[in-house]
């Protein structure tokens, strides 16, 4: 029998640490939600409105609990709703207002911003056109290149907007603290938790000390082809989805693009390859890319999978990559893994011991007053 991811029984020698009696991921997720109270499981949608896009809560096996949603309202305006963790959409509103006032970049007009019990909401102009992702298969090579040139020209305008310090609510979907002034501090913040290791600290400092003089420029950070709108005449009509944006060191836009380029050679360029070639810095590119590779290897080594075998594989391969980058002997002691936060995930698996069946006790079941 073929099972879905959520309904496939787990191995008999494993158990869910936070739902020991559950045998499937669906049962573990249901146990997590049992008794929990959400004021707004999902944003309200009127029958006259159309849901264009939505993302469920990562612990929810169905669409009953929504974290993000984009809706076309009956007045032909876009309503974007995000479950509140930190002020994402209020900052997006601020940036869109700045862009409309200071550039010719085609971004949506903001009509309203408001908060409900658990969501931020942004009411936006609906920009005409289709996404580049939708149009890509029908475009000729020269049309794709023209669109890439237009986007890069708009980036030129965006990059004229500077800040004396790095300013963003998030980086790579995680909150970013305020008060970071330059690329050195920014990278030390990104590598925080690893800098007690002398090899890592020296590597980061050596490759970022020369970047301190770089300006902090407005950066989109998510130039996926789903965020580029084009018209029938193959011109850019809109650049949307600015919630990941902010003022970052001037290389950050290129790095955000570079991460999505494949090293595999192709007969035709992908969208990200076109952008990467056009935005590559004339200097510092090698240093910042080396830093990014180290950061990814360290994340693999210390922030691994939910299953024990995945954690073991990630720790081993991640540390091998770290040692290769730092030119260390493979016998160098690995970093300790901190799984305190990850282990709270409802699908976190552990290996069952022979003498313990891990029954669910009454304290685990009494969650009736708990909120998320």
C-alpha cells in the first residue's frame, strides 16, 4: 500500500518524542494541536473573493490552519495576510512607500495596513500582467534577456537608496536584530553561535574585514520569477513581494540570487543564472561566496533532520564540508549540536530503547488551556 508522507507508519524502533504513542506523522500532528486554541486559525475569506496563494502552518497536515495567504478581493485589490511573528508587512509597507516616492520601479500601491487578532494584513494594488514563471516557456531567448536587463536596471535605482546601518525585520525568514552597522557585524551576527571556534572566527573575520566600507543598499532578496510580472509586450510591469527586503551590504542581492544557481551546465540559461551574471560584484564575490558556503555547511552540521538517521547523515556530511572549507584535518572535533528548539517539533523522532515503550502520561494529555 502506498502511504502519504503524513500517513506512512514510522519504523517500529522509533517514536515521536512529543507524542510517543503516535505511529504516523498525522497522529503526532493531531496530538500537538489537541486542546490548543487559535484566535484565528486562518484569515477570513469572503465568498466573493478568490484565494490566489496560501501556505499552511508547518505543523498542520492539511489546510485547516493557515500561516500565509494572498487573496484577490471583490474590488480587484490584493489582500496579503501573514501570521504575526514579527512586523513583516508593516516594514514591507514602509519600503513600498519609499520606492514609489523615490524611484520608477513598478511596485504596488499600498491602500491599507491593519492587524487582526493573529495576522498582519496589507491591501495592495493589483498590478497587471502575468508572472515570469508562467510566461517563461513561451519566451524567446532575446525576450528573456530583455526582461533580465530591465529588472537589473530597476535594481540600479533601488540600490541608490542607502541606510547608515543594516535595516530589515528578517534575513532568510528569521528575525534580525537592530543595531547592526556593517558587513562585518552582519556576518558575525549570522555566524553567532559558531564563533567560539577559533578556526571559524578567523575565517569569518579575514573575509569580512575588508567589506566594512560597503554601503548598505535597499535589496529585494527574493527575485524569484514568481515575483516578476510582465505584460503581453514582454516588458516588466511589476516587482512584487518585498517582505524579505531591507537595507543590506551591497553584495547581498547578488548572493541571494547566486544561492539558486545550479553548477550544472545547461544549453540555456535559467532565470537566476541570467540575473547572477548581470549582478555579480566586480570585487569581493569570491570572499562572500566562500562565507556563504561555510554558513550552509555549518547549518547542515548543526541544524539537521527530524529523524535520527537524517541527523546522523547531516552531521557527518556537514562537518566534512566544514573541514574542507576551513582546510582542517577530518579528525578535528566536531561542533556540538544544539537541538533544544528543533526537538519541540511535533514530528521529532528518537530511537526507541528496548526497555521503554514511552507511554503517554496524563500530563502530556492535559493541554486544554494551552495556546499557540
